[in-house]
C-alpha cells in the first residue's frame, strides 16, 4: 500500500519532501561554501596552489641581456632575486595584498626631517629626510642635516600617484634603507605631503622636470655621495622616463623601478575591462578628486572643475584636469607621451625593474619584455604573485619582499664597479628624439675632422666611452648643476635659479668661429663614425629607435 502511494506521487514532490528533511544548518553551510568559491574566484585566490606546493612559492623570473654586466656583477649576488617568492598564506590574492598594504601596511615609525625645495616657477616640493640616527634614536630631535662632504649613499624615493612619504609602503623602504646607514629622502609630488600648490604647475606622468631638478640639487649639494633612486608605481614610470630622457647625462649611480605601469594607454584599457579593476579605477579617481579639492582655488581656475567633480574614472579626471593643465590635446596623446616603455632603450644607468604578473592595477600586458632584454643596463624581475606594491611574505606579514630585493640590489650595486659612471656631460636632453649635438650651443671641430658637442670635459670617441670603465666625478664638475645654479636660503630651504639661457649660448657661440665648409664636412663625418661605432658595440642611436 505504501509503495503504491509513493509511486502515485510526483517525483518533484518526493524531492521536495526529502529536501525538507535536511536541516537548515546544512543549507547554510552549503551557501557559505558556494559563496567562498565565488569569492575566491573573484579575488583570484591561489591558496590551494600554494598549499599543494608546501608554500614554497614560485621562482623569480629574471629577464636580461646575455652580455649584461649588471647581472654578472650585481644581481647574481642577490639572494632574494635569485630565490623564490612565497606570499603570506592568509593573503594569497593580489587584491588582498594590494588592499592590505594600503589600508593596514604595518609600517614602522619614521620621523622625517623636512626640507622645502623651491622651484624657479614658484612651486614647492617637500623633501623628507630619514637617516640612521633618526631610526635608532627617534625620540631625540636633531636639527643638523646631512653634511655636504658626507660620503654615505643617498637614496631618493619617488612615491606613487597620490602617495607621500607617510604611505605605508614608502615607510617600509625608507626605514629599511635608513637602518642600513643610507641617507633616504622622499620627494613628495607637488601639492602632496602637506605642502600647498604655489604655482600654476601640477605634477603629471609626462612631467619629469621636478625629478630632474631634485636630482640635480642633491648631486650639487652632496657631490661626494653616490646617488640612487627608487620609483614606485607612478613614480617608477616617472623615473624610467627621466632616465631615458637623460641617457648618460644623469648623476644617478643606480635605480630601481617597482610596479611600473609601463604603458598608460594599455593600463587604461585594462582598468575598464573587469568589475574588480573598475573598483581600483574608482578608488584612484577618488584619491585624485581629493587631491583636486585640496587645491581647488588654483585648479578650478585652470581646469574644468565641473568635469573634475563629475569624474568617475581616472580617464575622466585626466580629460578634465591633467591634459588641460599639461596643455595636451587628448587623453590618449597624454598617455602615449607619458608612458615610459618607449624610453627604455635609452636608459644608461644600472636599473632593476620589479613587476608582479598578477598586478591588479599595472597589467602584465604592458611589460616591455623585449626592450628590457635588449638593454644591457636593465634587469627585469617578475614574480607570479605579489599584487600592486604588496609582496607581503611570512606568517605575520610584517615585511615586503620587494623592499628586501631593492635593499640587496642597491647594496650590491653600491659595492660594485658599475656605479662609477663616466663623467657627467653638461648638456640638456629634453627628448629622446634630440641628439647632444642638436642641443649644444656650439660645436667643437676636432683635429681629426669630427664634430662634437662642446663641453668642459675632454671629448672622447663614443664607442670607447661605452666600453671603458667609467670614472668618478671630480669636485669641480660636481659643484655645478646641469640646468642652473643653486642658491641656498636659511632654514634648510633651497632654491633653483636657472642660469643657462639661449642669449648666453649665442654670445659664447659667436666667440668661436667655425668655417661653414669644415663644419659641414665634420658633421657628415661624425654621423658616419657614430653609426659605425654604435653598430660595432651592438647598440643603436636614440634617433633611430624612435
């Protein structure tokens, strides 16, 4: 009878009756499990992958030229770069890594000493110094600064888009290097770090003049100390672009670029592709709008303030503000001009680049693998995981992997022979499209018929300069700035006064007369000689690359 009744019921009724027999708590647990699976997929968790490998992590991938002296003499001695990166087990996600470093960070205490750097256009930049004594005895207030004859290495840090010296990831780096005995200085962007905007100039990804003037100032004031630079995220793009613009004409002994966007146009497309990337896009836009509100009195006069307020993406903000302030026609044009990937071929100082393949902000699609491999001065280190400026490791997540990697690299570089760069040439390079001869106020006609850009140093053949071991700057050359002279004001305040003008150039040029026919023959000779020397050395001229 019971069997007859069961067979007469609908199968769906039987399933429904059986479903009611299952406790509600089991349904709740199943719901949580499904939610966890979806969440793990959304935030790209790789906990199970790490678990199966025993949390040993993945090896660091190094990309460099086969003839790279930087790898042979420096990077090969860095244990961190030749090892593996294993993230914190409870932060096995690029999004968790990125969020944790920005919202929590666990940064050490850093008591900076501030120096205001005045720029000739009326702008101000806050330079925040941190020394070993500030780390070891933070409770003692010291008014003395770095001595001009101090030979301890100086590290200049260029922060990210809306970050300053008090950002957690900046503190991790500055504390580590200051404890090592280095003099660390953070160059805050205009309008950040608690400093007001005092001119009509705002910072952007295409503007490297502020970086150039700060570097010239540090080199002039502390000419006996080797100068290194680390750029982070947006600052890494600025750094690489500056190095490409300057070529040999920089006082930097070595540099590191961490989590660079490389190509802003590709990153812009990437930030609008998926839902999770749109969250980052929105967060960055909020930071930019907060920056604009801090300086509303100036920005509302120069840019489209209504468009700034309505901005929902970084591209909207750049359309209403950044491109307008930079006097650039379109946003895409601005992104192309600001991207550092096209300047990599002209980097002439030792450079370490670190990028995470799962970076949720700066996509791996923008990494210029071939360009980095072609340049003998660059080593590119990529990791499978790490997020954007995260790289937490260990169970307690108290340290950042990239900080240790940069620390080992800079210390190894400082003790190597690669930092003794050739004597700095007093020329101005505004674009990778321009040669030193084009920028020189006048030319120097040599006895062998070659024409070279005139400078205060002895000229040598281009090919031999690249192959010879460079030498240190002398005191006379170090006491001069490239684009101007430095005037010191009281209370550790500096001011840059431009001292190089076209009128001066023309006056000096008129004093040295060069016959037209000899100059023309000399220029043709030097073009052929330079092309031949570069071809023999396996390099190419900047003008040929772009």
